[in-house]
C-alpha cells in the first residue's frame, strides 16, 4: 500500500514555515505506516511530496515509484487496462496532456513530476482513487487519507457533519464528502496542473478531463444497436483485464467464488484466458459453499482441471468474537480513516497499520449490479427518483433518523437526477447512473487495496451496461451470455441469490455486542452519534436480547457512528452507568391479568335475568318518587 501527501504554496515560504505542519504529519502517519515503509521525498521551500510505499511488493511488476531523467512517476494503484510501456512513459504522456486514465480500471491515480517546475495530478474517470484535497493559508495539499490532510493543513481533525449525515442514511460518504472537515475527494476525471513561478510559489490550474459522464453517454448511445455489439464489448473488456493483470503481476491470482453470478462470470473469463486462480469461498451461507463446490467439480469432470479451492466461514463467531465489538470497530475506522462500510463490524478485527507487504492479486465481483438492475424498483408504479432516494437512505430504518436528515439527502439526490437528465439519460438508466456515481464510487472496499481487481468497472463493460435495455439487465443477459461464451458447462447451475439459505455469520449482538452497544448509548453523546435515534436503537437491541432476532442494520450503523463520535468528538464522551444495559437485558414484565373480579361477573349475569328486569319495573317508580 501507500500514503501520499503533496502540497504547493502560492508564495515562497521562509525557513521553518512549514516545519510544524510536516512534524504533525510525520507524527500522525507513524500510526498508519510502520517504519518498514520506504519513504520518498521531493520538494523545496514552497512545495513538497511525501510518498510512503510498502517495501515488499511480491509479484508486482509495476513499481509505484519510477524515475528517468527529470520525469518521476508516483502511481496510486495499478493502471490495469492501460496500454503503456511503463510508469515513466505513462507520466510523460500525462505531462504531455494525454488522457492516460481513459481506459483504466478504477481506482487509479498518477502524480507526474517534471523536475521541480511542474507537477500534474490525475484522478481516474470514476473519481474512485482516494486522493483528498484542501487549502489553508495559501497552501493547497493533496493526500490519500483525509485525516492526515487536515492534520497537515489545519493542525486538527474535526468531523464534517455534512459527510456524516450522508453516511448515517446511505452507509457511505456521498459525492466528494469526507469524514473530516476541510477535505474533499478529487472529482471524476479531475486534473491538477501545478507550475512553479520564477519568483517562487506555484500556480495551480484544475480541469475536468474524460470522466464517468463521457463514458456513460458513449455507452447509452448504443441503445437500439444489435445486442451482440454490447456482448462483444463486454466480453472484450473482461479478456483485456485478464491480459493486463498478467502484464502487471507475476504471481498467484485468487478469486472469491460464491454461488452468485458475478464471481462466476469473472472465474469463467479468467479460465477462458488461460488463468487458473486459487479459489476461496465464504460458506457462512451454506448454499454458497455447496454451489461453489459443484462448479469446481464441473471443472474437474468436464475440463480435467484441478483448481485449488478453500472453504472457510469468514464471519463465524469463532473468527470474529476474539476481539470485542468496540475494538473491532475502532480498528476498522483507524485502518480506513472512517470510510469503510459498517457491515464490516461483524467481520474479524483488522490491524490498524497498513499492511507491510502488498497482497496477492484478488479479483472481486463488485460492480456486477450495474448489469442486473440491482436498484430497479420492485414495486410497480415507483419512480426512479423514489427508488434511488429509498436506496440512498436505507442504511437505517426511516424512523431511525431525524426527518431533516432525509430531506437533505432528498435535495442532493434531486440535483444528481438533474445532472443525469442533462446527459440525456432517461427511465431506469437514471438509476444505473446514480448507482455508479454514488454507491460504486464511494462504498466499494476495492478503493483501499492495491491488487483488488474489479473487472465489472472496466470502461468497456460499464459502457456495455448502458447499451442494453433495462429488461435485458433484469434478465441477466450480460452475465448468462458471457458465461455461456467462456464456460458453457456452468450455464445450467442456478445462481444463488443474496438472501438464499441459512447463515452462520456473527450477529452484531453476539459476544459482548449487547453490552458494548448499551454502553455506547450512554457514552457517545456527540453530534455524530446523535444522528441516529437512541430510542429506536434501544428498542431494537432489546428485541434482539429477548428473541435473538432483530434488524441488525441500525445496530451496526449506530455502533459505527458512536465509535466514530468517541474518536472524533472525545470531549462529548460521558461515563457509562450500566442503566441501559440493565433495561435492555431485564426480563419482560408479565402481562397484567385480564380476568374480571368474580362478584362483578355475577352481578353482570344477574342483570341479564327476567327477575332483575321485573324488579326494575316495580322499584323504578318508587325510587323516582323518593328523589323528587
């Protein structure tokens, strides 16, 4: 992995002016990258670049740092899909004005140095490469981690409530938002060109080059063309990715094979291009493992292959509960600078430091949803706007957040739909566009790992998904057709859906989960934690204790926000009293008896008899006479 920081001042700085900022950065980065990382430094009195990279690169053939003459290339990831002879050649192309990111598989960014006079920074077409930017006191900086950026620029790290409101309802930081104030993610296709002035200081120019909008429009132009053209485009994209990875990496390839359609298509494309990956399957859901085993057996029986296949219960309690819920969540946030999905709170704990060595290439099936209408309405009559708003506010139940938080997200979504319509998109293709620029760009975990390959994000495949109809996506046309081309023997094996079968995965309340969440309801009192309604959380947790069944979404999400609050808003933390835990775990009160007192029941029965009615006829006139 890597950590990147680049800064440029608009004026010549006196000696020592930037020293305090650099010392802050160095102290903070030591908690992320160990001293095993190789440090590369560039710069002078009015600019600087610090680039830390893993010392052990394994089988990777693409050096993250390369130089020849005055040109230096700093790669933020692997340029999978790009035709080039090497990093320096790619940097020269960028310095020459080429759109070097046009064919790249996100995430990827490149920093190209032309001596000490010019620096060009390029974001990928989707804006997925994690490179954040901010400005303070005439200094503009770029950094791969938002907290390090704000520590360098401002000397503090404060939560950005706009970003956390988005995370609270959607499960990720929407658009260019960040978990910390003063940092924004570079936009899709954004290019920054920095030129040094003769008298000192730098002039920065920003422009938007080829980006996601251009790609989507080109794909959508294929509507109405023969479907075979889209199938050919998608198939070529997959085979090109496999070839490109082979050029960039000489080592074992692994693939998580589930019972679903996405990983099956990737596996089929790799096998068709001569690659035999090491397969592994998470069989927390039993039918996933059974289906994967069946696919492996077909390869043995029909093709004579002997693939390596490992089954493991990744989310099993024995693998997860060795570390408590609070610590698991804190480690997750420190490792990924608060940006990871809350669903990973029920996975095994991670290390807080970045890995010492680059891991083996692993193909991931994320992104296949673009070809299946994943966000399409399931209720007839629902508009694309209604469906997307529901999807982008589904991280917690609607009653779990304040209405004004939903209203803010509604306004943001409306602006995105206006942008999509301005591109000429219509109907359900609007949904696919928003899924791509929001969910894919900001939620996918592949943005944080070098070697995590996502073929469904290859430009050719994305374009192909916008060239087919919504009905063809619902019928899984791209998946079934391409699997039929690559490994037809797999076509008859049914796909496993995401909600099919039983699971042995850890629940959020397992282990110390009930106690940890109960304590967070008392201790985490900052604005981040207050975004989710505590009474709903406590009620949901109580149901989980009493029935061992409940909605995990709001419990996982509250845990994530509450732990973030304790880390980013430490001054708001209150002591735990244990009262919430006592309420949550108290046995339910016995229901009050509904039987009526015996004497009253006899009186009611008496009033229904002929004797009572006769007595009333006799006594009623006498009683009225007495009262008068």
